[in-house]
């Protein structure tokens, strides 16, 4: 994982920087369930602010997970998904 919002690395681009830390990485062959569990178990100072964007290689878009009510839950998008009829336009 790499910090994208560090003023020293300036990977964000432009002259403005977000007021939060943004980390990114490509985790080839990662156990995504284990990754989500690790994020959930991390002792965050403000767990309600954590947003985890995950996309498996078999998926077409990111899913957003957040910690709410003592659990890590998927918030967006819940549907449609790649297996739904008509998801991909011919």
C-alpha cells in the first residue's frame, strides 16, 4: 500500500491536497476476506470515517465497505452486479 496524499510524494497531483489520508495498492492474489477482516480489526481512532474500496479481478467496479454498528458492511453499490441480466449492454 502506498500513501497517495503525502505532501512529500505529491502523488495526488495539483496544488491542493485532501484533508485525509488516501492509501492505494494493487494486491494481486490477495485474500480479500482476510483484508476486510484486517481493516475491521484495526484500532482506528475514528472507525466511522474508514472507507475501504475493493475490486476483485473478476469484478467490473469497486465496492465500498464501511464500519457501522460494530461490523464491516458493504454500502455501495449493493446492486446491480456483474451477474445481473442486462448489466453489460450488448
